[in-house]
C-alpha cells in the first residue's frame, strides 16, 4: 500500500499498473497524480492472509485547492508470489 501511494505521489503510473490485477484507463490516473499533492498516508488496519490481505488506510491529498481526506479498505491478492491490488471495498 505504501509503495502504491508513493507511486501516485511521484507519478509512477507504470508501477500502479504493475501492482494491479485489472487494466483500465490509466490516463486519468496520470492526470490525477500530476494535479494533486499527496501529503499523508496512515495505515489504520492490516489483515494478512496467505493469499489475500486487507489494508484500511487514510489518505490526505491536496487537490482542487483543498485537502481531501478519505478512508479506504483495499483488497490485495497474491498471484505468482506477488501482492497485487484488486479492489477498494469501501
């Protein structure tokens, strides 16, 4: 989770793609990454399993002239010995 947040902060969309289980329009992610300042990440909860894990985090991002705080619970799955982001659950 921390590495993906850092990748957003520096605009490394290739890393975001490599650590995701899905493919989508990543051009929007690049524009979002480029136009926002990623200020803080707090890990609130982490549940680790053998092939899936859940991370609840709070992110603070300055975008559109204001701080945007949000909490998300993310699901990660282990595929070929690599942890990949699968989806946001909340």
